[in-house]
């Protein structure tokens, strides 16, 4: 290696290693390796720094399948990793955009979903985002009208899947990385899509950034500093959001108390709603959605059940609580599902599953479950049940209302039939005659709501 190459490598390596030292305890580094200039430099720097860290090093290449040369690029990446003695994982994803989706967003989502699947506890994903990428992100977020969280752009390190996602090159410019690559005589892949100015980021990169750099040579560093200021503000807003969430959280999981929300200023209300949705891993609303939340949801009559939806999320009101969830999937109430109770029964349209557990002295009489087949039905209208211990039979519709089951879930409550008789309503009621006595073996039914929100919705409380 020439002295020029050694000098360039030492400068970049010495600027990258402090970023690695600041990371939480890492068991394995996974370098996201596209084969392009930036990730090629990152891979070589990480290979050079191996004597200075104890973690395992590997690389991962994502084949998006969007270019005819994608398979060849995967082979080139494998050859580059073999030359450095670095194991490579190649994953293939479906990155084609759906209706209304941008190609960039679809590819990014598919890429990170694929990377997330590889992550294990103690892993740290390393991506080669640099200072110019950060400046581009700030500009794009400004043009989208983003708030401080968006203008904070990309953090140097953040939790990701079971581990972390770090960007150790954020302090370096694209020009510095290219100089390092040329000094080391590195070879990299040029993706032609990177020059397609029909894509917004490429338009900013090739049409806007050069002109800004002519007038303000240090503008990328300045915008990165602005992003850091916004990140500090965003962290402060999150602290306020966490405190407010503790005060306005409803008695059921993934709910907020509307009465408590209305005690907050509009600014704090919007902030705690955004924070709440982020904790549920749901997409955030736009400013227009928040206006509708105030006018159409929070001010709605208590006996109504209004819905506010945007891509990937739904917010609903029922009585005095605000609920958030993933969009409900289509549901067929006519379906009948057999169940042997030996394994959990997945019910995708109900957002979860049924689980049966052997118990004693309560639940459904176990002996009855052995005598006749068990099937799961759904409410069609007219069903009746006399809950165990109550004196009268009631319409199921009224029982669900009494139990404060939200209207959008009532047709999805799984009804457990033993033979032709209704034996249990989800895990809410056991019908009279089917309950286990104090000295009898029973089966306890649990109904989960995993798919409605990451944390689920409990009907208890």
C-alpha cells in the first residue's frame, strides 16, 4: 500500500473508531454491504480495525431484485468479502412498490425488514450513511414539512430489532470517502439507479446539493449540526411525552383517556399522541390527521365510535377511551373453524389466537370437550348466552356492550361451540352448564390480540 493510501486509511480509521467505542456492548457487527462506494469503504475500514475490537465481523448484502445486474452484484460482494476474510449473508427481498407507494420507500422498507430478520441480541448493524446523506435527509424532511423528529434526520446510533443500528461514518463527507477509496485503489459497484433524478433523493443529490455547495461550501456540516440540535429537542419532547403518557394512559392496553387528554394544551396533546403511537410502532399522523383527531374524534359524542385512519394505522374512539391499532383485516363472520385445543388456534382476522390451558376448579369442563367436537364461530346476530352464575339468558349483543367490548371487535369475538351449543364467548364468559366445578378439571381459554397492535389490546380492566 502506498504512503498516500496508508495516510488516507489512517485518517478515516481514526475518525471511525471513536464512533465504535461509543456503542453499547456489541457481540457482532453486521456491515450492510451494497458494494457501492460508501459501504465498500466502511467494510474495508472495519476489516482494518479488527485488531482493535473484540466483536465478530460479518457483512450482509440485500438483493432487491430491481436491477438486471442484481445477481452479479451479489457475486461481486461475495468475492470482496472473501478477499477480506469476512463472512457474507446474502438476502433477497421483494422491493417492488405497491399502489401509492414510492420506489424509494418500498425498497427501504423491504431492505430493513430483511436486515431486521438477521439481527440477534448483541448485534449492531452498521450502515455507511455519511454527512452528505444526513444533509440530503434534512433537506428532504424540510420539503415534507417534518417536525423536529424528522429534522433530527438519522441518529448515530439507535435501537434496531434485537440490537442496534449505528452509522459510524456520519462525521465524514462523500468526498472524503471517495478520496479514501481512490487512495486504497478500491473497486466498487455503480448502481445506475443512483443517477435517476426522477427519484427525489437523487434529484436533491445531483441537482440541488452541488449548487448549495457552491454558495455554502460547508453547508453539509452545517445541516448536520442543525440535525443534532433537532435531535436534542426531539429527545426533550420524548421525555415530556413519556411523562404525559403516564398521566393520560387508559386502563386498557394501547388506549388513552380522552378526559385526561383534554386537560393538556393542544401542543402537548399532539406530542403525547405522537409519542404514544411511536411506542406502539405505528406510523405517525400528518398535521392534517391531528387536526381531524381534535375535531372528529376527541370532540365526538361519547356514544359514537368514530374512526381516523392513515396508511398503516387506525385510531378509534369508544366511550371515553382512544384506541390505536394496525388496520383491521377483512373478516368473514360466516366462517367456522374446527379446533382440537391441543395447539393455539391462529385467527388472523381477529388479530390474534386462542390458547387452551389445563386448569382445576374453573374454566370449561374438560370432560365436555372430549365428548363433542369443538368449533369456533363468530357473531352473526341472535346468539344468546347465560353467563355462569347469572340468573338469566341475555342476547350476546347486550353482553358485549355491558363488557365494554369496542364495536369494531364485537363481530370478531371468537365463540366457542361444543357440538351445536355455545359454550364460551372468547375469554369473557363461560355459558351456564359448561363451567367446571370446584373439584373438576377445566380448560381455560385465552384470546390474544397480537396483530391489532404490537402490544395487543386487553379487554380486562
